[in-house]
C-alpha cells in the first residue's frame, strides 16, 4: 500500500511541477487557481469533514486515485497511464 501512495504522490508532484514554470508561477490567477484546487482536494479527502485530513483519509483517497489511473488493472502505473492523466480534457487527480 505504501508503494501505491508513493507512486501516486510522485505523479501528483509531476503535475504540480509542470504548473510551477516561471510563466505560471508569476500569474496571480495561477496562484489563486492552485489554492482553489488545494482546497477542493482537501474537501474531497476530508471524509469526516473535521477540517483536517488524517493519514487514513489520505491513504484511502490515494488508493482510489491509483485504482482509477490503473486503467488496465495491472497493479502498476505505466507511463502511458500517467500521460493519460496529463492529456487535455482528461480528469485530474481528485476530479470526480
């Protein structure tokens, strides 16, 4: 289970890294969009709605995200599956 969370976290970090280019970083709209996205993600993860995300809530969310990304149900994420995440019009992490 730790490997699943680690791989999903790396995938999310890659997405976040792509959004940290200088052109994006200096944009106030970009910063606001990132803050909005972060709040939405926390609301999705905070299943008991106490305003905090527990490790258990985090792990359940990440496991569900991994399962969604693993389109061939192999138990592994491939570069093709990750590229599908980044394709225009595709669902981003947390986008239900």
